């Protein structure tokens, strides 16, 4: 960190490599657009570089950059004039161990698609908290730091978001 602050490009490059995927992943989950996510991720990393002198060493670097990313995403979502209909990138789910049959693969794809469709109907806040917790495997304390609230608030948001998702998934599965 010290070398990056002194302007060593290779030191900052190493920091970028350590946070690049989580930054892009969060942006993608919130924005649901690969192009916008890539743009926001690049902007977040640029702002982190430009504001290294403001970085507080008492906080983990990745959480600081994720907070920048979150704020940029929320700014972009506020500026949007119409709702995007692009699909979420397929969630990273692994099939049962071993080789899966074609039927199992088809079932897993259908379940993944149902999950993606249900996730797309949730609010940005709900998608964000679920993505940080389940996709990026962040703790409630880390999510609280990123989102600027108490860990108890995050636990409540997670509970409500899971309930909404469960309700949407069971409604989808009901015979029509």
C-alpha cells in the first residue's frame, strides 16, 4: 500500500488484481449489464487510484474499493431513465459432484434461470446484499462496512431479501 501511495504503478497494479473480480462482480449484480459493470468497475479503480491519499489504513482495501463501486452503481441507477431488460449473468452454481447427466444439466439450467429471473425482480438493495453475502462470500460485518450501516441491519436485510426471493421462487414453481 505504501509503495502504491508513493506512485509505484506495479504496486497499485497488484492491488487492482486483488480486487478486480469482486469489483466487477458487484457492479454486474447491481447493474445487470456487462458493459455498464465493466465501465463502473474501471471508474471505481480509477477513483481508488486518484484517492489513495484519502484511504484509511484501518479499513481493508477491498472493502473501501467495493464501497466506491457500490456508490458509483447507485449513482448510475439513479440516473437511468428506463428499466433495463438485460438478463443477469448466469449465477456461478456447480452441478452435483461427478459427471452430470444431460437431464441433470437441463434441470440445473432451469433452476438457475428461475433464480436469475426471481433475482432480477428484487430491488437493487436486495440484490446487492444477496450478491455480497452469497456470491462474494462476504461476512455481515464486511457488508455493513461496504454499505455504511450496522451488521444487525445487514442481517435483517438478508432475512427480508431471502424471504422475498423464496416467495418469488415458490410463486414461480406453482402450477399455472
